[in-house]
DNA sequence: TCAGTCAGTGTGAGCGTTCACATACGTTCT
DNA sequence: AGAACGTATGTGAACGCTCACACTGACTGA
């Protein structure tokens, strides 16, 4: 066995063949080998085959480092993700990765706990990505603090920031070319340089979907459980919600939670129940995420308030299991997959990839089939309203 | 503004300073600069400060590519993750990343949909990581097929495979040095070379915890909802479960699901209820994950079978929201964080890092506090039993 | 006093690519 | 026939770093 494994080069564990070795063994120059591996057209059929044969024999792989050294392209994207313990981000990340891979990019990932988040930790990570030589940055920035850090990080590479606060951010960016702006002078250049983009769930559209649906059922008395104020998604969701429910003349109250967890919403709901007569309860509670909705739902259950007969409950996210909750949860499912895809496509666009440029190396039809990189994509990603048992028409109109 | 930004080098966007430029400006040789950035002791205080000053002025960063080219160390680990849509993996991944970062490694991530998994897709990814030049591999391999692919991939780098089937795998590995083995000859070398390790949740211990707990409550009549057969975790969980419940002389039945989702378990539970008289129902249902438990729980609820008064329900994973289910779910919480940490430490150990070796660059006390890289760590990662409302003593003993 | 040591520094080669050229040869056009 | 061109190939220099080694001068110890 040992003897066998020593006989052919391919299975020698340690040594990694170089381009020169291939060239020598194939009787050509290193440059010809280079042409072969880069699919240059100007190589005769015979030579190409000979070289490819040797490449296989030697189990040759081009050195990414050497290549990156001269081309200055590492084909690597740095991805800093916060809030990953919550459901949405992971599907987003999966689609980001998949688009990156389709285009031959590597995804270098850093996960940051948004609870233990510090500016310093953030910059250390960004710094290490800079050391690594990433070509672009992707920030999954759930909290306002992280968005700010992502915006003001001093990097020259293109970056896309995933956050629902994009509307406000973009307004701020437009303002930044003129005088007043919350952005510090040192970051001004990057912003002007058009190297920062935003993508996020369109919270306005989502809020409209929910309210329109509930409105049609006859609801107009509601309590909204908001997520933590320092989370961009929560803030935008709240704002959109308040504005539209106000427009429709609803009686809408808001309870701002400090966390996304079920427990706090549960406690708040208990308080609400105990402080309010049954007749005074809202006809519907809208929560900022499914966990909160679970908590609220549980509190109602324990107090003998029936869902949806007495009060409807609506969540947000459509976490796994929401469909088999008791009662199953009406909720909003954002298109996280589209979010990730859009973010990545934006980024590729900024890198000059995707339109019609040199997407070298056997690209299959997938890209075309999916409509390619749509440059004109709006920042707001859509959501779907999933109606289940927890919502119904109110008893009293 | 433009004039200002041109004046100092640091904010010039495009040009990236090289070591030689630093050397020249500091009036030293490139080698001295190299010594400074690598913390070589043999540099005088004065020189070091001067060089560091210039480094700051020029905003110099060593080129990772150039360095990797000569050292042959990319400081990058390739992580192929399957089954990421389910809850466990993401926390595992977070702790993997954090340990990697602590040791100055980059984590290059690929996510593979275990449903659309093909051998070819897998090998393309492994191949791209090889192209990238990763120093080691980490496989999060939930299904048996992925474990096999991970084991038999022809790579010379160390790899750690995260799977609960480690016991069987390790037995197979031990056997592989002698004649008979399921492993193909071409992979024999790597296996012998001691470059493959396994880490996983200790399903036996977890099963014991659940059964001991239930046993003490007085249960001995049970139905076990198993996960898909082709998932390693499910298979091991099932095996451990069956063996131990048999030992205790339980009346234990098993239903094997095709998926981890709530819906199938829900349907199966309905079937169970309709086919069985109330008196014949088990006193407890143990599910392979929380979603299944939700499905079962819902079916009972709809049929008027009370949980836990009539039947107890136990889950696995402790997904977010399990604590506010109606009723809140008794479940097993595996230590995913420890799983990831252990995997990464094993990998670092194989790379010769962590014991007492040159962990260059300001390592804080964290490592020591956590006990460092414990080489002797057993493959089985522990779990915690979380007792909640869904389980209680059976009415009839 | 002079070899020996050692901290501090410099020199040149080489890592494995790509890039900008230069060269060789065959074909086509006038 | 000779210029002009296109195809197929080769040559050498760069990319920015680390490594092995050589060098300098100051301090040591006999």
C-alpha cells in the first residue's frame, strides 16, 4: 500500500506542483500553462491537451496566493453578520453565499454578537478582513449601532449594508455631499465615492399588508408590540405601522419591548390583560416578531382570552414551527432569500461584475434564467402575509 | 475637500503602500519593516517606533497574498455546512467562527442545501476551497450521505467532521488500517494519516437523560418519533433510544419520519390517535426535534388529548419559542456552542496550534480561562434536559 | 589585546503567478 | 515576392513578502 501510494505523483501528500513543473513536464513554457488554465484562446488543441494531461497527472492547482499577488484580486468578500441568533439572517446568509459562489467569489465570514457588540470588536473584525485582502464588504447590521459602524468604517472597498433603515440612510447619504450630515468628515469620501449601498426588507409594504388585511376583517383597535428601539428593523416597522394605522384612523397603541424574546412580550401582555377589562382589550395584537407573538398568545391563553375569537394575534418572520403553534400563527414572511441575493448582486455590480463583463469559466445558464443581476432592483425586499388560525374577524365591530 | 483628501497619503483611495515604500520612507531596509510587523525582538526601540510611525502614515497593511505565497499558510479554514436551515447549526457555526478568529484564522464558508445535495456539488465546493488554499476543512454533515462525502473527499488537509455518527465512523476508521472497510482504497491514506476527526452531540447521554427523567416520573409506555433515517443525528438518537428503553423494559414504539418538519409528525400523530383508543395511547411521546414535538402536540390538542395530563411530550433542540409554546415544551438542549468550540479546537490541534506553540500576536487571557485546547476532549458533546410544562407523571402507572 | 558573542541591521534569492513584450512561423493580400 | 497580418509560443520582469544568510559594531571575557 505504501509502495503503491508513492509511485504516482498525484497521491504524494505534501508537495504541491507549481506551474513551472507542469511546464517542464509538458515541454512548454510556464506562460503556455498559464494560458491553458486561464482559457486563453491562443493555444493549439494539441498543446492544450498535453498540458491538461500533465496538470491532471501532477494534480496541479494554481496558487491562489500567487495569482492574487499579481492580479490584486482575492475573489474574497468579507461578511460581517450580527443578530444571527434570530431566524432571518441565516437564510439571508445562505443565499448570499450561493450567489457569491456562482460568481466565483469566496465568502469570509465573521459573526458578531449584537448583544456584546462594541465598536472596537467591530473594527477589529473589519481590520482583519482588510488584512485578509477582501475585495468588498457585506454587513448584516440589525441594530442601529451596527449600521452606524458599518457606514463609518474607513474602508475603500465597496460595501453593502443590510438593514431596514435604508430609507433614512440613503437620505443621509444624499445629504452628505453637501454640508450638514451626521456622518463624520473622514467618511465623507467613501460615501461620495458611491461605494456604499443599502438593502433591506420593505417594512412599509409589510406593514401595509398586515393592516390592510386586518382592516378588511374589521379590526381597528390594536396594540402593537414593537421590537427594541435600537434595532433598525424594529424602528422602521414601528414607524411604518404607526403612520399607516393612524392614516386609517385606528385606535392603535404601542408597547416598546427591550428584547425580541417571548418572555418580555409575555409579561407585557399579562400586564395588559390585568390592567384592562375584557371589553377594553384590543381586537388584535400585532407583534414585531413571532417569538413575541408566542409570548402574547401564551399570556392570553393562560388568562382565558381566546385567540382568535377574542383577540387576533399576528407575528413577523414565520419562524419554523409557527405553522404548528396553538393556534397556528398568522405572520409575515419576508423574502430573506431575495434579500441576500439582492445584496450580493448589488455588491457584484459595484465590483463591475454581472452585467455583461468577463464572467470567466463555464458559467451555466442559471444566471440568465434568473434574470441576471438586475441593477435596477429597489432596496426594499418584499414580504408575504401568511394567514393562519391566530387571526379572524373581531367579534364586536 | 478634494484638495484636502489628496494631501495626506492615508486617504488616497487606490494606492496600497508596500513594504519597500515603508522601508524607504523610514530609512531602513524592507527586512527591518518585516521584523517590525512580525514582532521580531531584534529591533531597537527607536527603529521600531520610526517604522511604526511610517506604517501609520502610509496606512500600510502587509499583503496577505504575498505572505501566504512564501509561508504557504493562508490562515484560512474552509467550512462546508449542510442543514443550516435547522436551528442547531447556526449556533455551532458562530462558536466555530469565534474560536477561529481568536487564533487568527479566517473562516471561508460554503452552505449546501442538504435537500439538494449531490456528490458533485459537494466536490465542487471542496475543490474551490482547495483552489482557495484553505489549510483545513470543517464539515457540518447532518446527513449520512454528507458524512460519507466528507470522509472520502480526497484532500490532504486536516479535517473535522461534525456528526453524531462519530462512534460508528471512528470504529470504521480504526478498521480501515487493516483490510476490510467501507472506505475506498484511494482515501485510505488520508485516514491512516490521522487527518480526520469527528465531533458530535453525545446522543447516548442525551437519550439517557430523557429516559431517566421520564422513568422517574413513572413512564414506561412511549412512542418515539424519529427523524429521517438518512440523518446521522436521527439515526444515532434512535439507536440510543431504542437500546436504553429496551434495557429498562419499556413498551416503546418507534415512528420514523421522512422529515424534521412539524407537519409530518402532526399527520402521524393524528393517525396514531385515530387508530388507538384513549387508553391505549402511550403515556409519553418523545420527538426527535422540537418541530416534531410541536406537530404532535398540536394533533393532541385538536383531538382533545391534554398535554401533559393525558400524554407527555418531549422535544429536542430547545428552539427559540419552545419555552412559550402552549404548553411550553420539555426538551433537550445540546450544547451547540461547545460543539463548535470543540470542533475548532480539534482542528487547531491538528494544525499544531493551541498547546504551547507560537500563538503570535496579543492573545488575551480568554484561552487560558477556558482551559485552552483540551486535546483529551471526548467526541461526545453534552446536552441539558430542560423540563417544562409538556411533561408530567402519567395518570395511570 | 583579540577572539567570541550578540543585538541590530542589510542583502539577495525565491515563493508561483500574470503581464507586457518578443519571437517564430504560416497565411493572405497586392 | 514581399509586406502585412494572425496564430502559437517563449522570455523576463514584476507582484510583496519571508527566509537564510552576511554584515556591523559594541560589549564581553580570558
